């Protein structure tokens, strides 16, 4: 019998990340009994796995928090003569439990790298091995991805981004590579203590044991389902978080200990900090808020356009400071916070800066896709934490996060961009709960906007004149802030599409594939650019 299993599975290769602890280790033990060839990835010394009885498994020691982790894994596979990969299971993850202002910038960057950049990089690097046998990629997410959990804000953002990436990669890779998302609930592993959670906060001993969750995960891997939530109660929680996000957010906000009132400083002239303010949507909003009485402190990577916009702001009767920074560099976010500090606290923060990279995932340069995540998601997380750390928000301060309609309809051909916007929207929800009514948070989901950014990244500009002018969008954002809204989907048509796509996602995913991906030639890519 064992010989038959060996013959049946000897050519099958499974790669599991985070395989030295918790769910990953329990899953590896189960898969080892099926006689598949295991390649285990972890950062602990090899002795850990030998002591656990994995004498025959290949073990690659690598820290996924390191930017070059994908190259290390590929070199290991090449060295050991590994060929095609049948299942790539992204199980590794890092967490943080605590208040948003208390999380260090280093911890934020580590979570983004480990939970999001590493799976994207590994998938891109190992994609040719998967395509040889129409293999499958499994992204282990979390039930928390659907919930605005204030004390897990960055973790939630990275898991929501991971699901957004998986969704769009699945649309794009249909027929070549399978893509699946599996969502465990709270599991009894060592991650809770590592994340800073004490048993006084939550008694994790009552969580499901890793062995039980691994058994459920193994069964999910053998199904064709594109998304599986493990456990009946977790399914209810996940469905509620996705179907009724406003109700769930309001309920969790009421439980938040954040102050619900504030004293407005009416003597100081209000200040607005905005990223990507030199062109497109950012320029339109900077001018709109300048005319509404704000002084502007801005960050952009284009010094020429920054100077031109600064002159327009001055003509509108407001002061402005433009700082030239590349927000893909974490150090640039620290300099931006210091630039804000020089002028004092701000009343409004607009996270608008965004770049894109359009093309088939395996063709687009990985570094370009990493930069998209760094600018669109990591930079807002670092800037928000930095401003909170430094006490640079007035009591009445508000946030605007520029997400995308892609959160509802998908964006095949720009999976990293879609991931960044899904993660940004999830973080905004968690931040809203964390800050309560003291500092309000508005998340904007714009559709196509008439900007140079949209023209550069669209495969079809024949209907560019139908896109919303950025000035119209800026006015709608200003009105939404005045009305204390938390969600803005600008345009009646966009709102209708978002509602329908939430109920019937498949037709809209197919529509977006035909509208974007199918119009790209096999090697087509669009260079990155700001908004």
C-alpha cells in the first residue's frame, strides 16, 4: 500500500511556507503521510524539523521578512533539482497586537513584507514551475481580513490585500494556475505571544488547536473551491463582515475605548497634509482644500509639477509647502513626517499618492509590483503611524484614504495595485474603529478619473472623455467630509456597479478581464507613474 502511494505521489511537489510552527508544521506532518515531496520553508534552524521527524523533506531556511527571500527559495529549489511545483501554500505570517500609535514603523514594514510582499514575490518567482503542471497556489488568509479590528489594523490590512491579490491573480491565471484562498479563524499557535498579545487580553488556549485547523486546511486543498473559510462559526463571522461592513464597523466602534468627542481649535488656520498632490486627483484636491481655507503641506515625487501646483495654491490665497520624496522608500515617509512637524499639527490627512503597473503578473517586473505595494499601501500605514507617534494630528483631524472601485469589481492585469487598494480600505476601517468619532475616516472608491495616470494605464482610451474630471471628484470628497461620511463611491453609475458586483462578482470579474487583460498583448506592460 505504501509503495502504491509512493508511485502515485512521488512526482508531486508541495511547497509550504511557515512550516516550522503552528498550522504550517501541523499541515506538513499531514501532507508527509501522502508521500508527496515536501519542500518546507521557515526561518528556524534545520534541527527543528529533524527533531519533528522530517528526515526526507527538503528544508529551506529563509526569513520571509527579507526582501530577497524569493530568490533564496528559487536558488534552493534549483540546487536540489526540484522541478515543477504542484501546490504552493503561503502559510507564513506575522502579526501585531496593540494600538495603532504604539506599533513601530519597523514592525509595520515587517508585516507588509512577510504577509504580502513575500507571497507575491514567491508566486512570481515560482510561477513557471507552477505553470508546467497547472499547479495551484493557496494563500492562507484570515477571518480577520473581513473585520475592522483596531488592535490588528496592519495585520488586517495585509491579509485583505493578500485576498485582493489572490482574487485578481485567479481571474488572470484561469486555465494555467489555480488560485485559492483559505481563511482560518483564531488558532492556538505561538503567533499570539509573538504579536504582543497576553492571555489577559485574550485566552488563546480556547482557540482551535493547530492540528484541527491543519486537517481542515488539508481538506480544503483537495476541493476546487476558490475561497474556503474554515469552521462554521468563522463562516458566519466572515460573511457578516463582508455582507454588512457598515453595521459591523459601527458595532465595533461603539465597543472602542476611543474618545467620542473633541474640542475644535478654531483659532489656528487649518492645515491639510496630502500625498501625490502635484498632478491629477491630488492636485485637484489640494486646490479644492486651499480654496476652502486650508494651508497645504504636500509630498510628491515630481518637483516641476509640484512647483506649478504650489503657485496655483498661492494664487488661491493659501500657503503651501511641497516636499519631493519617493514614498516607495520607508525613509521618505519619516522625512515627510518631519516636514509636517516643522509647521505643526494638521487637521486633514489625504492619502492620495498612488502608482500602478499594468500587465500580466508573470511578465511585469517584480520590482515594479513591489513598488506599487510600497507606495499605495505601506507608505500610508507608515505615515499614519508616524503622524500619530509624533502627535501631529489636531483633535478634530480627519483622514481621507483614496482606494479604488477595483475593491468591488477587481482589476485583472494589475493584481498588485488591486491588492494595495483592498489593503488600504481594510486599514481605513480598522483605523476608524481605533479612533472612534474623535478623528473621522473617509474612504473613497473612485472609478475611472480623467487623469494622465488613467490614460497611461488603460489599454483603451477611446472613452476617456466619459471619465470623471478630477475637479468633480475633489468637490465630492469635500462634500463627503462636510457630511461626515465614511464611504464615498463617487458617481451614480459607479455606486450601482459596486452594489451589483458585491452580489454577483463573477460577471463583473469576466467583464473586467475582457476590458483590461484581454486587450493586452502577451508582453504588454505599462510603466509606473503617479496619480
